[in-house]
């Protein structure tokens, strides 16, 4: 497993906005989906495939891949 540590940290729901939780879930879901398509971790913090260690980092991360990973993903989808 990878960037999913937040799943086990039991964040206090209510202290967080629903929006942020939803965004976090979406970001991590897309990240994991990227792995299933063979995508590796990214060195760009703005990329969804960037490996984040903390919630703050996950919040900083974008829900979309960088240009390079977008290309890789498109190639993987084409191949499938
Ligand atoms: Zn990962
Ligand atoms: Zn990337």
C-alpha cells in the first residue's frame, strides 16, 4: 500500500469540512487508480501521483495528474 495512511488515522469528522474530506477521498482514489494503471509516484507536488505523507500534503496535492502522467494514463487506457 502507499499514500493511504490517513485512512487509518481516524480523523475527527465534523472538525473537517465535508468538502475537504471528499476532495481527499477523490485524490487518494485517483492516486490508487493511477497505480492500477501502472503509474509510479511523481516528484511534482501538484501531481495526483505525488506521494504524500501527511493530510496537509494530500490537501496540497492536485486531483489531476501532471502532463507526463496524463500521457502515461492515456497510453494505459488506450492499451486496455
Ligand atoms: Zn501511491
Ligand atoms: Zn506526475
